[in-house]
C-alpha cells in the first residue's frame, strides 16, 4: 500500500476512524486527566499548559533530539517540538503506558501519516490501545517473552537449551514493535497493519520474533555463541523486507498448527487462533504426559 493510502487503513484498524467521524474520546483502558484534545486552539492550550516532571522532560527531549528527520535535501520533515508536546500529552493522559524509549520513533511514523497535532495524538493513542498487550513494557511485553520462550522450547528444544535466558533480553523487539529491523518506513507500516488485523493469530508478534531467531539459529549453534554474542547478533538483524518476513512467519505458524493434535485431550481450550492459549495447552499437555 502506498503511504497516501495508509492513513484510511490505520484509521480503520485502530478504530480511530470512528473518533474522527464522531469526535469522541476513547473510553476503554486509559485513566487520568483527559484534556480538551479536539482540533484547534483547545488542543494547543491543553498541551502548552502541561508541565512535565523533570526526568520525563529530559528523557523525551533527549530521545526526540536524537531523531534524524530530514529529507534527501536536508530539510526537516517534522517539528521536533511538536513531537515532544504530543509525547508529553501521552504521558499525562495515559497512566498504563507511561513513557518508554521508542515511543518517539513510533510517534514519528504517525506524524508522517497526518499533520494536525490532535490527529497525531489520537491516532497514536488508539494504536497503543490496540497494541498494549504487545509493545507496552508494564502491560504485555513480559508475557510475550514468556510465550516466545515456550514456543522455542516446543518447536526447537535444542535451540531453546542453547539460548537459555537470552530470550528475556529480546524485549527491545517488542517495545519498539520491530520498528528498527526493517529497511524502510513502508515495511514498518506493513508489519504494523498485519499486527493490527489480529491475523493469522493473536500474538503474531511472537511468531515474528521466533522467525527472526530462526534466521540466526544455525550460526548461533555452529559457533557455540555465548549470551552476549547472541544478543549482539540478534540486534544486528536489520534491513528486513516485511512481506518476506510475514511469509516466513506464516509458514512457521502453519507448521505450529500441525501439532494441535498432540494436545487435543488438554483440559485447557484456547480461543480460535489464539497462540497464547495454544502454548498453555502444550505446556499443560507436557505436564500430564499427553
């Protein structure tokens, strides 16, 4: 999909389209004070009146200033002060997500989709709401790592034994929602679109992480790499093509589904296409020697 066509798709997948039509604030999981965040002066007034905590201010300012956001001619693509302001609003209005490094990079991609501050803010909010069980540190990242570790143990026991506790250190993949592993913004948007659909399964991001590990599996085992070396190798996985990665991951997921019959007698029944539920079934089946 061309960038120009991506906004309607993201508005639809995040449910932000309904807000855009009705100008209603989302009400589900976010807590805390919600300023007047509609269009125009009310948004600017709300943003300008907020005073950040010093640690938060220095963290966001440092993160945003490190962004290189210029075109081929050296002209700024976005206003860094605008990004800082929106991150501040996100911090104040969203106690679940708080602030984590990487938000500034995510926000940049939404700024490239829309220009108005209030629309950038709400699109980012709806995106976080849809993906909190995937990329928010204190909500879903740890659970994703647990599922990933169980998946590796089931699909590739030899590799799992060699990895040991390394998997727990792969949290940046989830926190950044794999943003740094792709060769272009177009690839990041493509990957995020797939995550937002919930297909081919819930927690597809875990399958993506497993697929990336398979790319370096043979080298890790052949060279008998230590934990620090494994992490360096994993974090060097970059310039990926989204469609290629998605295709590989879907093939791995289909392979995983072939093992469903091994746990058919389990008392734990997962939701349809629910990877987490299936992993629970497998773990339970192993405990009762099915």
